[in-house]
C-alpha cells in the first residue's frame, strides 16, 4: 500500500480518542480529494490497495462525515473527499438480550461502533442495484449494511406481520420496545 498523506495522518493522531471527535464542529479551509474508497463489501482501499491495519481503519472511520451524497475524512485543519460505493459501515456482529417486546438487539460495525436497534437507529430494507438488503442507521446520517451472517441471526426474531397500520410489511421484529416492520422498498429505492 502506498503511503497515506502525511498531513492527514499527523492530524488524525492529534484527535485520536476513544470516542468519536466532534467532526460536525470542524470546518477546515483546506479541502482536497484523496484516492480512498470504502468498497461495497466494507473493505477500505487507498490507491487501489487494501488498508489492512484495523486500527487505521477505525481511526479513519472516527473522523468520517457525510454531507449530502458526499463523504469526507475531516480534521480541524483539512477535509478530504473520499468515495463510498454503498454505505460506509458493515454490520458484523449482533447480540440480543431479553424476549418478545423486551428484546434489545445491539449491532456492531467492523470499525467498532456499537448501538441498539431502536428509534434512533432504525433498520429497513433498501434497494442496492437489483438486490434488496438490510440497512441500519449508525450515526451522523450514515448507515451500515448487515452482513449475511448478522441478517440470518436477526431473522431468528422475525414474526408474522400483524395489523399495525403499516402497509404490507414482509416481516416484523421487536427491539427496545419498538416493533420494526420490514417492507419491500419502492422500485426507485
């Protein structure tokens, strides 16, 4: 893998913390594009080579910001446009506690974000190309796509749709006292 821009790495090291830094408050004057891509399978690549250091990927994901349809790595002094093929996060782990309406389902991304599926982090089916796939809101207007294993684990909690006012749900499941109805998305997505 080619070396990442020194200025970006040095700026990131200054803001490295356990929690995500406040990128929404940063509006740097310097903006450029870098050849960094988050592939549809969740892999991160720089100049066509995979970034194989999980710690570096976690650091980059902590300063990721979405503005409209564009994604940036943001530090207090620099904003770098990157490309995201689908969504920036892959959901790789699911845990469940409780039963029925008291069930709480938590999900974890490959970059270490952990959250409950709840009103703040809803899950829905969306179109990606010709496929219909499960996505969940992770943070800051960014979503994650459930990997196949997590989706099959979640399917264990699917129930037959009940009359809830939702139009034609395919299936439903409970998390954090909320009934999530999964519907087939519109043809336009």
